[in-house]
C-alpha cells in the first residue's frame, strides 16, 4: 500500500514515523493522486531535508514501485492530511457499447466499467446521500455540499466520466451513486424508487447488486486551498 511503501522510503529517521493518508481507497479503486503527512526528525541534530531533497530521496526508494512522490511541503504543526482537506474529487469512468471487456483497448483494461448496451442515464438532484453508504455498524447523519460533473464524448468508443467533488464521502458512496444512475438507465430502478431509497435514509434500503465495480473509480485529487463557498450542483456536458 501507499502507506507501507512511504514508511520504507523515509531515509533513516530518528523518530518513529507515523504516516497519515488523506484518503483511503477500497481494493481495486485507483488513485491518480493522494497526499499524506508525517513528522520526520533527522539523526544527530541534522537540519531538516529541503522539499526537493526529500522528494528525490523518497522516489529513490520507490523506483521499483508504481508510485511516485511529486511534491513535498513543510506544513504547520497542527496540519492533518485527512482532516484539513477542503475537498476530494473522484472520477468514475464508464465505457459504452462494449460487447465484451476484452474488446476494450489494453490501456483501458481494469480502468473503467464497460457496459454492453448504451444506457440513457437519468440524472436527478440528490439532496441526501445516506442511503448510498455501505452497511456499517454505526449510522450517522451526513450532509455536505456535493457537486457532480458528467461528461460524455462521442468518439469511436464512447466514454462517460462522472466527476464527484465534496469535502468527504461515505464508504462506497460514489460507487453506489454511479450504480444507481446506471440502474435507472437500464430500467432496473425507476426515478421514484431512487427517491424512495433516498427518503428512507437507511443503508439497508439500497438494493444489492447495484454498486458499480471498484475498478472504474479514481481518486483524482485532494484540495487543501480555500476556493470560496460552493453548493451542491449537477452539470452535464455532451461532446
């Protein structure tokens, strides 16, 4: 995992390094980028590494792995990679009109959800998302602004990209929202049924077998900068 790899990558610290990652992903979910923080004290009272030297040192130990450190920043003592994040952005990729997943380009294998038939995805404003949370032992009220951007191209192999941005997400929330939209497009669920699921605000109300597969989901970015107030929104672009 990213956490274990980075722990081994740190060069001979004088302290026990505890790495805190901003976002953890389910098995099979991809991360185009992620962030983490840790405290590093060098031995013999040596001065701290500069940001550039630290990046080079980490990547030297990661050269055999499929992961790279792109930036390092010195942060205040109270900084936390998870709790200080202002927003997280996830992208879900769907390939349409693919009769079999082996017909996908090799570069897209296990990097999208391939659907045999083109589905007409119906979009609806979803003010509450508690029903899209996977079943867990404890339930809590969850309300946070969420914006969704849906992009469809008209290339030889049409793709839909569903982009979701929010400060935080519930467990499997994006996969459940995507699965529900596709289920509506396939006729497996009606819009009124989706509304009933949302109104129930109960994880058990979400039907089994509708969750989108993990391999189509990507954590694209984690943002720590203030970008002004933003509200829940839904945008559709057809190109």
